[in-house]
C-alpha cells in the first residue's frame, strides 16, 4: 500500500483542540515525541501497540488514526488485523469485531 493512498491529516477534533488550546497542544505533542524516543520500539510497532490500545478503549477515531499511521509506517493490512485479533481473549470478541469493522471502513478503498 503506498503512502499516497493513506490520508495523513489529523482528526479535525484533534486539530481544533490544538488550535484552541495552543500550550496544551504543544505539551501533548511533546509528550508523544518524548515517549516514542524513550525506548527501542520502531514506529511501526509503536503504532500497532497504540492501535491495540485504541481498540481496547473502543475509540473509533483513534483506531482509524493508528491504523493509518501503522500502514504508513510499513505495516501490512494483515499485521493491522492481527494486532486486533490478538486482543480477543483480553477485550472480548464484540470489542475486537467493532475495531475490525472500523479498519474495514478505512481500508475498503484499498483492499
């Protein structure tokens, strides 16, 4: 999957918060950068971990965002789906099924 097929825009609500609360947005962005630089995980693995966490809290927007970022970082669609299916015994089938459907929505134009 090529980068040009994956939108790199941030969710509108995130951008709105960044604009309305500039110092908060800068701190939030800085935290994200610091955390990613604090350990050995590469970008692809980091995005798959964040995708799984997003599914666990049933955040459709975050699932979309981290699935896009994981794909952009080199994950295959199969890796994205496996990162969700691995959660079944932890978060339950209904939560996994919801996250899979959100990724399906995201990828329907590319599969």
